[in-house]
C-alpha cells in the first residue's frame, strides 16, 4: 500500500474493500491485562494473523521475521495490498502459504483473523484499524497510529464501540539502552525528575530517505512530527510516566525540497547524478528493485524519489517545548540533515542528572556498547554500558516476543495501547498546530482523552 500518484485512488480502494474500556485502569502486569491484550492467547491454539500493507516494513519485520521466529505460535491466514505486484513479491519474501487479497473486507470475512497487522501508508491506518475491529480482529499497528486528531478520535470510538483493542508497536521502548533509563528513573537515583533535554539527529542517508518516499507529504505521513517523532514522544511519555499537557513548537523546511540546487522526479531519471550528493541507486538493492521498481507500473509509486522535489511539504528542522501534567518540562528538537544519526538526552532531577549520547551511524568510538552516565549532585559519576544489539537497539525481537509468545511478562510496562498511541501522535499533531497558530496548543483540546498527572495504563 505504499502509493503515490496512484492509478487506483484511496477512495476506490476502500470502496472495493468494501461503556469505554479505557475507563477501567488496568496494570499491564496483571492477569486482567493479559486477558484483554490484542495479542496474547491463553490456550495452545495458534494465533491467526492477517497483514494489510506489503511494503518493506510489513514483509520483513512483521512478515518474514514473524514466520521465522514464531511459527509455533502464529499462522498467517491472509495478505492484502492494492498493488498486485508488491503483494505477490511480498508473499514470496515472507514465505507465507496463505491467500492474498486486493479486497480488504473479503480477506477479513473469509479468514477471520484473531489479529490484523496494519503496515499501510500512515494516513490509512485509522481506516484499517477501525474496519478491522468492526470485522472482529484485534489490531497490531505500526507507528504512528494516526496522523491527525480526527483519525485518532475515530480509533478511540471504534475501540469503545467494538470492544476490540489496538496495540501500537513502539519498539524503542524495548531497546535495552532505553529500558535501562526507565529503570534508573524509577529507582530514584537522580531524585524527582524535573526536566529533559532531548535532541534527535537524522543523518543524510536515513534522514534523506524520508524525503524520497511518500513520507515527504504531510497528508500521507503527518510530517516527521508524527511519523518519526511519535517514537520519541512515546519514549518521553513512558519515561516520565505522566501525560503531555501543552506543546509550543517551531519548524521549517530549509534544506530539502525547494531548497535544493537542482531536482528531478527520481534518481534513475535524473541528469544531475554526478553532481548530487544524494544520488541513490535503488537498482543495487535487489529486494527494493523487486518490491518497488518492478511494480511501479501498478500505482506509479517511485521509491527513489528526488529529495529536492518541489512537492516536499514537511519540515526538516523542528523544535518544541513540551509541558507535562506532573510539571516536567521537555526541550525537544529533530534535525533531518545531520552528518550522523543518533540522539543526545539529559534527564535533570532533584538529586542529579542522567545523560546519554547515542550515535547510530559514523560512531566516534570503537566500543560495542552505548553508555549512560549518572551524576549525583554530591557524588561520583557512574558509567553504565549497554551492549549493542541489532534491530532498533535490540527492541524489535523483544517486542515481537511479547506480542507473539503467549503470557510473556511485561515488568517494564512496555505494552502500548490506543491511549499510548494517541498521546504519542497528539504531541506531534499539537506541534504542527502550534507552528501554524504561533501559539501553544493544549492536548486536552484535541480529542476526548483527558491528560492525567500520573500515566494511565489502560486500553485507551
């Protein structure tokens, strides 16, 4: 479902396809939570899974890797996409033997999955979550859960109406490095948390990739405030254990898009390849060639789009001040054209400070670890080293274990439902609105979710 300039419109595709649970606070570690989880089963029957959206994320992290590691626990019963070429290639890549569908409703009605995995273009997540719930499935959704407050409210209402639930796959929570920060904060080592400085850097490889793809359009991905930064805002919400209250933001497009010295539609058809530092030869990646290039004829989607196209309408530099209900203040920024990838973060507390600097590309040291520094106001520094791991810092495998292996414990409260997915997106949505209005935006004004001083662990 990775599409732009489609021959079949979203409206046509959807036409072809045919008392609130969150009011009860549920501890994720309790038996009650396990019983309501969208992915845990208490008997020995395999979980029946369907997937909609056969882009690279869907067919790898939520396709091939799931079959490889969890075949004892799950069965794929259906795959759906509106691009028939990608659908067939995706099925082969995953190694699935299930039927494929262009008609979403038909897949759901014929296969009756326990869970539906949603990995479509961001601006369609709300439709498939809502419709999937209506057709009897619990949902496993890639972030962001939705790109605007109206779509978020649609999901909240659907969960209330159907009694089904949606799990949002925030893999960053599961990275051992970030999980260790959560544990240190809970231990009281730095006292009461008062403020956080959080600055994320996307490099000129990964960062640029967002400007090649459909993500470059705010109407598709909600901008990097939502598509990318919802990851970061979810971490903040989880670390702080309180809900965001207000957001004031600034942002601009000053490097990519119209700012480029030259442009073309995509890299393969560009006359400036020898001059452009951002030239990328998609033909050297056999998987991308087979998944995207070979199937452009069906929907016109160009995976190797020019980063300087004039239609780019998302920000590439962003900054926000976020106030939390418990008084914690956050200074956040995101830069999409850094020479290296990673982040710097500092947690300031009444007894000390915790710092981390993670460089995910072009590292400055040869160490096979990430480091956390804990400094007491009247004491020595403590250096904590966390070994590197593949898959978003080791988070992907741990997240999938908890989703697909029945009765897996959740001691760090890493499971994320609709309420978590909503609040992570609402910070970015509020940031967009703040830039437009030049005023702070209150989270409580966006949906029916009422922000709480202490984090609510519930289905929404």
